[in-house]
C-alpha cells in the first residue's frame, strides 16, 4: 500500500505539472453510465473515457483491442504465443481484473461473447470474454469506457467497468484506406542477435454513408485483414535425429535449420462487414438496427516434434514436424429495434441475436497411434456460443419543486437466452489405434463424441435508475437491479453515486455499488477429455477437463457454479480550466467467489475417490470452481490540454496513468481432498502480478494545414510471469519498458492523405528469459521472451497508409 500511495503522489504531481500538454474534452456527450441526456465526460459521477475514431485509425495497429490498449492506461492486451486457441482470440483486461469482468456493449446493447474459453497459461486463464476484434475499426464512431462497477445499471459482467462501442452513423460521405506494414527488427537473443522482416500485414477498409428515406441513414463498413505470422524463436540446440547404429550423430544434424519453432503472432486472415441504420417513420418514432459479420481464419504453431521424438512417425516426417493449430471463426450479430416518445416517456425496444463459432483444425501433424497410415490434417471439432437478448427501456424527466434540475427516471427489463455447444471432431483426431502410442492429433486432440454438449439457460432482469441535480452543485444518482437466472438463481444489485461541484472548475465525485458476474456457460459446461492407455496390458483411462456439475467433479468436491460477487468503491476529483482538464479517480474492488479453473487433480487419493463414487477409468481431472477472493486497489489519472498556434499549428496533449494492485485473500479448498492444492501459487501470482503494476501513456497529436502527426510514449510497469516453484524462484520479472510510436501524414490533394509511421519505433523488447540464471536453459533460448509481456515481443513495426475521404 505504501508503494501505491507513493505512486499516486508521483502521478498526481506529474499530471499537474504537465497540464500544458493536454486536450479539452469537456463537450463530449456520453451515453454509458448515465441514462440522462446531455451529460459530458467530465459531468458524470464516475470516470468515462471517450476514444474518438481518429485515435483508433491514425496508427498502424489493425486490431480494436490493441488500439484501445494504447489509448487507455487501465486497459491491457498482451500477446501470448503457443497457448492453443488463445493465440487466435487474445483476452483483454480492464483495471487488472478478468477479461470476462468487463461488460461490452455495442450501441448500448449487450454484445455476445466468444465461444472460446481460455485454458492456456496466459493472462485471463479460465475466462470466456467478448472478442472486440470481431468489430472492424471502420465501423466504429467512438468507444466510451466507464471505469466503474455498473451491474445495477447493466447486469452481469460489469465489475471492472463497461465498454460501449458506438457505431458510425452517416447518411453521406465515405472513406477507403489501405495500410501495409511489416516488422523490421533486430531480435536480442542471448544466443546471438538476428534480424527479422516478417509479419507482413495488409489492411484494406472503408465505409460509406447513404441516405435512408428522407431523414434516415445507412452506414456500411467493411474491412479485410491479411497478417503473416511473426517468429521470435531462438535456435534449438537439441539432438534432432535418432543416433546412428554405432552411436554417432546423424550427419543431418549439421545442416538442420535450428530455428524449428514458430514463436510469435499467429497468422490471420479476416473479412468483416457491418451495417448500421436509423429511419424516422414519424415525428416521434424511429426504427433502428445494425448487423455485423466476420469470417476469420488463423494458424498458430505448437511445439516442434523432433525426428527422434516418440510422438513422431519417421515414415511421415523424417525430419520431424511443427504442428499447427488452425481456427475458423465465424461471428454474426444483428439487432433491430424502435424508439420513440409516448405519454411523455422516451421508450426503446429491441431484439438482438449474436453467435460466435470457433472451429478447430490441426495441420502438418499426425496421430502417432495410427502409424504411417495417419492423416496429417484433422478437423478437431468446434465450439459455438449464441445469445438472444430482448430489451425494453423507458426514460422520463420530471420537474420537481426543491430540485435544481429535473429528476430523470429510467426503468426497464431485459430477457436473455444463451446457448453453448461443443461438436466432436473427426474420428482420427481423437482415437487411439495402437494403445502403446499417443493417440489423437498431435498438438491438439479433437473433441470426442463424449465431449459433445448442447446447453442453454435464460435470465430476466428489471432495473430502476434515478438521477437528479439536487442543487446547482450536487448531482445524485441511484440504481437498483434484480435478475433471475435459470441455473444459479437470483441476485439484486444497487449503486449510488454523487458529484459535488466545489467551484466552477473543481468537482468531487464518487460511487458505491455491488455487482455480480454470472458463471458463463463456457465455464459451466466446457468438456475436453483424452483417452490414454496405462498399465500392462494397456487399459484406457480418461484425463482432461470436466463440467463443473459432472459426476467426476462432484466426486472431487466440485459443485454447480455460483455467481461472482463484488463491492466497488470509487472517489475522485475533476478539474477544468479552459482547454485543460484533469481527472483523478481512486478505486477499490473486492470480489468474492471468483470462478477459476482448478489444478489437474491426479494421484492415488483422486482415483480412490472416483472409484468410491463408482467412476472408473478416470485418472486425472480438472474443472471450474468458485472460491477465490481478491482485493484490487488502484488509481486512474488523466490530463488533457489543447492549444492552437498560428505559426506552429494545433496541438492536443494527453497524459494518462493507471496504478493497480490485486491481492488474493482466499484460495479455494476441498473437504474431500484435504491438503490437495486446488489453485496453486502460480495461478495466484497470475492474478496478483501477471499484469503491469502501472502504465503511463503520454501522447501528442499535431496538425498544421495539410500536415499532421502523432507521437505517443507508453510506459508499461513491472510485470511477472509466474513460475511453478513454490518459493517463486521460477518467476520471471519483466522490468518496466517504454514503447514509442510515431506517425506523420500529409494531404496530397483534397481528400487524399498519405501517412507513414512506426510502432515501437526504438525496437524495444521485454527482458530475455534466459538472462535470469534461474531460468536459463534450452527452452528459455528457444522461447526467449515471456508471453506475459504487456506489449508483446514482436519488435518494431513500420507501415504506410493511403486514405481517401469524400
């Protein structure tokens, strides 16, 4: 806590002394966190960030999540590698909490989540969150981020905050742009530096605004992305081929390409389309709707199987093989509704559907147990999540005696039906032929027919939201929401907040709320097991991940998942003076019953418990459980300033800082497995230290006539990649690093702009793993950087862009 207070003092001083370097946002109207019309980002009772589309477009970054990570100090988006599906759908976090503890809205309506549950050893392990990268940047008008708990206003998931993506609305004009770039970097390997030019990325996007009727609009947006993979692997010094009959080395060892792994960003190709429309049908009623579709294919590498590896079949791969996990993601969403005025009430009714399907494939691999007849590519099955949401909202303002402003009254209801499905892969992806050899497709065994599930649940919620300027200086808000879920039951949440204006330039604000996050269907029902053969003669047994309420989990102390519960406290100050603004907000978030993935439970005690429960043939199991309690403390500071000069042009400066600490105060235990660790020290450390302890973003945008530029420096604080050693000796500490990005643009002719720039201009890398003597070894040379690095480990990216606007 002393470190946190010291950092708070330093950051506040930094922001105060840097006031001449920021931009004014006092006139931005927000729609998230308030149902009262006309509130600006600086007039709300809780902090709201508004990220304009220009901040997302004027960069070489091609993913919405990554663009937000370099715009918002409390938002992080790491780049793990060799983490199965997480290579393709990377999790993002707000305020250091779980990826699924932030609610995502599109046009103020709940967005469906990804079908993927993150199982690899990365940030967000065990979560199933919304994939913001399914939304093309060209479709976005702005992104509004409420940095406060808001379950009482929006329901489940809004513990860390709410991200509301506002789609572009235009009835005329348009834009088309093409961006091409690649990584041009010198990789600082401890085995010797090597240069790389890879990750070639082409992004073509555009939007057009069309009139719809006399006063309506139809905005169409599309994007194509083609990204080649990056590779930051070091050389593999191990013996690759079986020894010769006389014991000598195979001469092919001398000519073998030692960069045999692929460690970096996955290959990706995606096409995205969005349509957004609004049509007034009379003086008081408007129809609206939007729809989006993305098809995305990806390919990421696993661990290299050497020629002499027992999992290899020399008749198929005489030199060994690098297996690939492929994904085929299809994402679809559509929302239609109407809004208007009746009897003095503003009403809004909508119906939405969202679906995300992730199909797994395996290429350049084999099923060892099938020998030389094994196929080399496999359909490994698929995951499907879908959601139907119906909303009905009413808002009205009342002028009451004794209040300085109208009382805003809002109430409404939401019904949601969710479904989750697992489909099995082809037989060759999971079967075991020769029981003495590993079965299933190497790198990713397919889902078996016994893993197939098709589950659903529904929920219904109602809310009441009040907001009023009690005096000319005091704004009070209150909300209460009750929800009923068909699986875990009922919950009630509430929120009260206030803003008090001390002077026209200085105001205080704060909020207290409780919140919840319903267990996702992915966590409750995900199943992935493999059949292995043990003993003599070989006997088939099951190992893997089982549903939380399965007989296997129940025998080991598991039970149906319950909701996570939170308490949020926040308090801060807002200062504005002309074109300068400064906000300082501290927060505390206490969460009980956090849902996590247990350790792999095995051994004689586990097998005896399972056999006692009548379950034979299972030797190892893991499942999702409640029971982790955490306390998060932090502070956000944002300063902006804008200045225009006749000689040098216009400048907008922004300085943002976040400091965050999380402590696990309780870990789950089992009465039936006394002394057995359900949630190991490594997982606890991921919660506490797996994300930067602080983050600072300083940016400047400049324009003068036909020219413009962006300069940004982002400092990522210390991060820890936890090891498995109980004493922490295997932890990898990543020192703070600063990433500098720059872009210059010029208007060549009217409407045509040419830009070029560099992300990570100075080619910064995280600390090399093998620099730590405790971690030095073969695999720390092959995989030289940690996937916990908050800015990745790809190095410098240079790009050029041409854009035409009409």
